[in-house]
């Protein structure tokens, strides 16, 4: 009989109450309790022995384990004005070694290095992995990295104001960006894709500060570039709506001291003008004067023309003047021939 079962023992009352409670349980629980209680000292000793044995085995360097983890990839050898693209943030490494050490490894404790010293342009480089001492490298994936090393460049780009939505029908909005140009910087191939920098304008406010965006020819944002400053201030003026009209152009006679005008033809007979409805209605024609460079000589030339416009009217399209010039013959009687 156990001491706990003796009537006079201190734990006797406790065991009697526990036995009574177990007898009230279903037969399955009562049987389980009896089996657990039978030889409980031997069973507890076996459990402790198993724990000690497990600790001994896990700390034994002769037990080899394997583990796969993602190690951060370090890029070395880049110049201060170089940037790399196409390189992952981490690589997958498989390691082996003493089980307790492999299991305790931290990914940051494994050095994975991509050495790009002296590399420019496209490259294919091997990843070098340096595990801790006593740990062996089984594999690394990817073992080869394909990418590109580019030079960091910067380029000034004018800011274009892009109207978002429709302005009122009776006014025309004129917006100015301050500053009028920004600096776009980044990898050379990305900066080369930047076609314009846009500042979105929403009608309604007189002055607003808006972010700017670098976009390509298709109007899509260009990644991996930075714009400085990242915001510009828009000053918006509202002006009356201007109308447009094509008006005939009359060319003033072209006279050159040492050249003869063989022909002079305008590229188009009309100019596209903009102004108020009343100002354009009063114009039947506009006169044009050829803008002749000082060094012009004989031959075929395309000249700019200047239109004589009233105040408040501007030209949206100007014709050009196609001229054929020849040297003038000397004036006076021809020289006498020698006898």
C-alpha cells in the first residue's frame, strides 16, 4: 500500500477525494488514470532520461543537420556614381553542419556577396557565399546573377502644366510653374526615357503646390528616377477665350542691294491667327515681311516672315518664304576689248 493510501497519512484525505472524483468519471477516464498512476516513478524517470538524452544528442557536434535559408545579398565594388539593376535582395543558400549550430543560424550571419569591382554595363557574375566557420555550403540559388551597372546621371527638364478636367467655357487658363524646370536623376537608361515632366492642374484655384511626374513618350511614369524639387508652385491666370481664323497673307516686295530675286513663294497663302472675335473679323489680310539674314547669298533659301498684326492678335502658324536669289549683273557699259 502507498503511504498516500494509509488512513493516517496527510495525503490520505486528498487521495480519497481524488479517487471518489475519478469514480464519478466515465470508465475510460478512470482506467486512464489508473494506468498513469501505475509505476509512476519509473515512468517519470524514463521521461527525464529521454529529455537528457535529447539534449545530449542535440548538442553533439557529430550529429549533422541541413538547413535552407534566404541570406541578404551584399553588392560590393560600385562607385559613388554607379547603380546596379536586376539584382535580387537575397539568395537561397543550403547549409550543413552540426545540427544545433545549423538550427541556430540567423540569415544575417551568412555573407552572400556580389563583387562588381570594375564592372560596367551588362554583367553575369557568380555569387560568393561565406558561411560561419564549421558550416559547409551545399548550394546557392541563384548562383549566377544577370544585371547591369549604370552611371547615375542628372538632367534638367522643363515642367509642362497638364490640365486635369475641363476649364470654364468662357475663359482660357494660363499657368506658370515655379520653378519652370526641375532636375531628373537616376540610372542613365531610365533618365534617357524621360520625355517630359508634368504638373497636374485642376481648375478652380489661383495658386497651388502640386507634385510633378516624370513620364515617357507614351505618358507612362518612368521608374527608378527622382525629380528635384518634387513639387512646384502653379500660378494660374484666367483670360478671355481666344478665337482662331485663317487670314490671307500679302508679302511685301523683297529688295536686296546685291542680289536679284528670281522667285519668291509663300509656303501657304494664309496664316492662322488667334484673338478676340471682333479683332479677327476686322482683318481682311495681313502683310508679311521677309526676314533676310545678313550673310544670305545666291541660291535657293527658305526664309522666315514677320507678320504685321494689330495688338491683341497673335500668329499660331506662320508661312515660310521660298526664294531663289542670283547675283546682280554689274551696272554701267561693258568694258572695252583690247585691240
